[in-house]
C-alpha cells in the first residue's frame, strides 16, 4: 500500500513545486537569442529576435496553458449568456 502512495506523493510535490515556480517566475529566457533579445547575423549585424519580440523572455508552458484554459472558459461563459 505504501509503495503505491509514494509515487503519487512525489508527483504531487513535483506539481506543486512547478506551480510555485511558475507563480514566482512565469517567464524564462528565450532559447533562440539566449535572453539577449537580439540575434546576431553575419558581419556583426544584429536583428530583433522573432520568438520573444526583442524582450529576451518567453512565457513558460504552465502559465501558457493556464492562460489558454482561462480564455477558453471565459469564451464558453460568454456563449452561454
């Protein structure tokens, strides 16, 4: 019985930890520009990063999914009225 509960408890701790981390830091550095906001081209030219629009940060997967679900629920609620 205890061996079946241990993975569930571990999964709960991991989920709560990720949720807490997403509440503290919902954005992460952009992988494409490595958080710089600009991408280097040839001959030392730079161009604004297209993935993060020059901010250097992109939203994490957890907050992105939460925003999508929140927007979906809001649209469903508007359709019922």
